[in-house]
C-alpha cells in the first residue's frame, strides 16, 4: 500500500505511484519514432484538456518559463497586469524584467480582479496585452476569466489576453477557444498532478502571428520554435523524456476519469473544505474564515484566514508532525493564513481525513493560545 493521500501542498501536488513508476524505463532519443509516437498520443489529449484546436506547446521548464514566453512573444511594448496575489504579481515582475512598459491593477489580497477596472484602464492606455492569473494560488481566488476575456475583446479587440491557468487547468473549466484566450499556460506539478519540470501552453492563431513580429523574443521560448516542433511531432530541443513518459501515463488516467468528472471532484473537495471552515466557526467556535469571497473561490486551493493568536506556520508544522503536509500562507499572508491544496488526484475521502486531523490540531492550539 502506498502512503498516497497525506500531501496537500498547493503545488507540487502528490503524484500517483503508478505515474511515478511510468518514468522508470530507459531514456529514448527525441528524434526517433518512439518519441514521435508518444508525442502523437499526448498532443490530441493535451488539446482536449485545453479545449482547443490549436497546437499545445510542450516545454521543459517550470510554468514561469512560459509566463516569460508569453511576455516575450506577445508584448512588443506595453502590457497591463491584473494583480491579486503573488503569482499574478510575478507576471508583472517578468514584464518589467524583460524591459517592457508594464502597468498593473492591484486589488486587496483575497479579492478578485474584475472586468470593470480593466475596462477603465484600457480607456486610459493602449496595451499589446493584458496578463491575468485564473486561480491565484497565494490567496485561493478564482478570477472571472471568461468575463475578463469578453470585456477585453469588447473594449480593446487588438489587446491579447495572456493567462496563467496553473492551478485551474484540469481542475475547473478552462475554455481556451471558447473564451478567446490568446495564450494559456500551465505547469505539470499542479492541477495535472505530475512531477515538476514540464509546462504546457497554447497560443491563438492571432497571438502566434503577432509573435512572429515580436522583437527580441529569443529562441528557446519562441512560439515559432514550439509550433514548428509540434508540427513535426517533436520538441525543439532535448526534452525531459522521463517526464514525458509520466505525462503520457497521466493523460491516459485523466481521460479515463473524464475531464468533467475531474472538475466535479475538485468542486466537491473545495466545497467540503469551505463547509469545514464554516463548521469550525459555527460548531467549534474557532473563527476561521475562507479568505476569498464566496463567488470567487478557487476549486483547487483554499486559503484559510486564522483568528488572532493562531499562526499558519504553527498549524502547518503541527500537521507535519502528524504526517500531513499543508502550506503556510504565502508572502504577506504567511502567519495569518494557511493553505490546503485540494487538487490533482486527491479524493474527498482523503481530504476528510486531513480535515479531521486539522480540526484537532487547531482546537489544541486554540486552547493553549
Ligand atoms: C505554481 C504557480 C506558478 C509557478 O509555477 P513554477 O512551476 O514554479 O514556475 C505560476 N502561477 C501559479 C498560479 C502557480 O500556482
């Protein structure tokens, strides 16, 4: 029996033993028929995952690599970043580091980015692109991505929408073609429940064509190189072949479960977690609170705000002593919150066991404090 089911970090997420096992085999060359067969198996499955007819780029990098690719390929001059936490702020920092004229719209931690302020900002300036994070892992907020993309299309049709779907893809609906996303990216180690080290992205035809004119877009992360590689059933450079074996195995598992069923499982885990927070407050009198507003909560990560006197770092450490991994808050929220990553391949049953343990840890701490 494996120990699966005690590791609830909001990334990297726990990987099923059989998926890990699929990597234990000889490495293969990336210009041979075996790799081409593998790539031709994973490509249609990746497209179904992203709900797109466009090629899906496979990158040997973490997700941040493709965030940088988004900026380099899609932003000749000016970009606007919607910021609601650490990862959406990272998009802005990357743009600054790439030498772009970068503006940002900030909201309080725990709040979501909404179309209204975006439309106002678009009226004040011309932007090549807007960046947005769908599920902000540091605060547990799910931004209204479809509405943001629609508002952008309406008020500034030439502006590209670049989206980080790292903790939303494969956990909740992400309709790349249906919502008109110009670039959507994810990493392997979050919603997909793979080991870290791969990232995946898809560019709209429009974004791809614009990228061909983008100055200084580089080579390793150029859309042109990715697109050429997919057309040949290859990768542009030496890929992390072992991770591709895991991808192949995991995409087969995801198709066997069904994408809609996977979304529903995430929804059920999230709702169970929110209900538990309410029970802690209403039944046990411990003033826990889900940081994100009810209609803007991520299905894959919940950030729980603690009352005065309780510390996220302590809760996390005491859970670790009991064999469970959760995360303390991120950045400024480090002490005042903790986070549960109910994403990837976990089940509601495993989550129940975690929440029971967590209730007893918090009750103990509440008494001492
Ligand atoms: C984890 C995460 C990233 C960064 O991923 P890396 O794989 O560490 O580069 C970006 N965005 C979000 C929303 C994340 O959760």
